[in-house]
């Protein structure tokens, strides 16, 4: 019997930075995002002994542990170790674990958080833990950000769990995921006009986020004002989508990027600014570097008759264009009878509607995990 999981990566249109503590706890934050057909994948195969064998296909790395080993965080597969240690694998049988992702490290698409979500999903299914979607997202956030101390915001874990187009509201004591009911023709048109371009440059988001947090804690005027303006822009971009005003959405994307760059001097660079200016000169209405910034993917909104020109210019300077489509589902897990068996179980997906979960309930989660 195999257990499989996949969690989608995301594109954050607006609000990134307002989800990074301590801002949401003090002033509240919000993010507009959508998941795409790029995934973090995992396969778990139970063993009869007490060995845990982890195979990272992306890094070409395989490691072996015993379920009773005291695992140490040393920078090698720490996401896996955190999930194993906190989801109660001691005293149980071992397993083989195979992991891979569709995005390169530092892509800005939330790949590491999606992988953590996939890991929690696999171990949840292995141990039949009755975790809700909010509990999975919260646990993935706590393991990545608090247990491992990896700097970042809250949005990636919730995007990967819930999937689809969401307006996510980060309140001081809870997270509210608002699935957006966007008509299919608007979804298709948005995909038709958006261009996702890989700049070929990875980035260390933790360094960027540390700089942003430092500026906020020191109450630097540019950072403070930009975070507040980003909240306003996020609501405006959500409304533009719902009202089918896609050209306005593209123009607001440009404003979002201008405010985002003011959060930290590390978010952009002369090279990235040059790529963005080139795209704007040839017809892009707006765009941004995905994720925390510093590199990875450049997201651009272009009118349909200009998109091919922008793509051609970016290819000329060494960028590559990524074909994407929207993924309406979040985390999915299923069971397979044997290596070539049929699927016997699948996660139900996510029903639209208002869903709320308080961050303070993490202690209750721990009670579920022996």
C-alpha cells in the first residue's frame, strides 16, 4: 500500500509582506493569491521494520533514520525531520518516503511550504489523524516558521492546503480563507493575459524577510506606509477580479510591485529592474517578482496582442517562459494498493465558503499528536 500527496504551488498577486509577523498580529494583513499546476509531491510506503528512508529526488539525496533516532536539524532535509518528530512516529513502524517538486529552490512560488504541507498530509493519512484543513495549514506553518525558525509569512501554507483563488485575511488571532467565486471566463482571460517568466536567479527569501521585519520593528516610514498601502491595494485587486476589470488588475499589479520594493532594498536589484522595465517598454501593463522578491519568477500582465512581444524580448535576454494553468484544488492525498494498484482513497478537496481557524488553537493540535 502506498500513500501519495500533492500540494500546489501558488502565485501571490498582492499583499505579500503583510502576512509576515509581527505585522498581522499588530495591524492585520491580507493576501490575494491563486494556486497553479505546479506541485510538491510525496509518496510514502510503509515498511515492516523501524527504518525511515527518505529520498529527495530534487537534490539526489537519500538518508536513513530509525524511528527511535534523535533527529538533529542540520540543514539536510529539516522539513522532513520536523514533520517526523512532531507527528508522532516514535514507536511505530518505518516507511520509505519519496519527495520532489516542480519548482526550483528559491522560485518564489512557495515550494518549501507546499512540501511541508504535503509531508503533513502524508503523515496525517498514515496515522489517520483527524486534522481539518485549517489545522493542517497551521501545523505546517508552526513546523516551518517556529520549529525550524525559517523566516517567512503565513500565506504559503494556507494557499497550498486550500487551493484555488483566495483572499486570505490574517487577523491578530485567526486566519480567514475566503475562496473567491470568479467566473470561468475571467479565470481563462486572466490566464491568457498573464506571463510567467523564470529569471534564472534563485533567492534567499529569509534574508529579505529579516530586513523587512527589522525595518518594521524600527518603524521606518517607507516600510510602515508601504505595508498599509499594500493592504488597500490587495482589496482593490480582489474587487477588480470580481468585477471583471482585468486591465485595472494589471495596472494595480504594477502599483503593488512599486510599494513592495519599498519594504526592503533587497527585494529587487538593478538586473531585475531592468527585466521589468524591458517588459513594460514592450507592452506589459504591470508585474512583480513572485514571493519575497530578489529573484525567481517574474509575473507580468499583458494585453493579448502584446503578450507575445513581451515574451520574445524576455527570451532574447535569457529568460524562459513557463506555461501554467490554475489549480482549483489544494492538498490532495490518496492511497494506492501496491506500486501499480488502483486509487482507493482521495482527499475530498475544499468546499467554497467562509472558513476560519484561530492560530491560538495550535496547542489543541499537539494533543492529537502523540
